């Protein structure tokens, strides 16, 4: 059980960091809950998908999973930065996180969990227990990151969009480099 908890924390670190970036500009409690639950759903579902896809399909993706997820986060962060700069020209407030962008971020953060699913399939860990543990830890880490980001956002409100986008780019680069 300790090993499973450590795996859940390790795969949740990317969500925690990205949630800090999102929390800087997202202050609506409902939106923050939606972010945490979406991250948890993707983090819990992707190991299951990885297990179901099997080694045949996951083998080629294995070495590229972190690169794909990192590239998607970097692209999302760059897009968010451009949007934040445009909003400074139009208005001083950051736009709410749209569902499409949230799903893209959640998917990018959980691409490497496909491989985690394959690894779990070779161990004696209960699949349901693993999925639930990973999802719950991810939701908790995401909510903590959103709260921390929200508290930082009050101090850096004018630059919240740019800071949040920069954090996503940084997390994407760290994921691509294999740090998360």
C-alpha cells in the first residue's frame, strides 16, 4: 500500500504544480472544484486505459509519453500566455478556464499514467484500489495547489494569467525532461 501511495503522489506532482498556476487566476470555488475533479478523473482513468490498451500499443508510446504530455502542456501554457496578454490589452481581468482547455491540460498531465497502468498490471496491486488511490491523491494535491495558487494570485493579480501560463510551460518542460 505504501508503494501505491508513493506512486500516486509522484504522478500527482504535475497536477499540483499545474494547479498552482491555474489557482493564481481562477478564484471561483466551483471552477476550482471542477479542476480538481477533472484532474482526478484523468489521473485515475489513464492507468486503467493503459492497462486495457496492453503492451502492444503502449510500448511505442512508453518512451514518448512524457514528451507528448510535456509538449501539450507547453503549447497550452503558450496559448494561455498569449490570451493573457490580449486580455491586458482588452481588460485587466483573466478569463475563466474553459472546459476545452481544462480537458487538454488534464489529458496532458496524465499521458504518462498510461505507462503507470501497464506497470500496475504486472504487480499484485488491486486495479480498483490503484485507480481510486491515484484519483483521490490527485484531487487532494490539485485542490492544495489551487488553494496555494489562489493565495499567491491575490498578490500577483495583475500578472495572474501570465504567471499561470508560465507555470504550465515550466511543468510541461519538467514532464518532458522526465522530472515528474
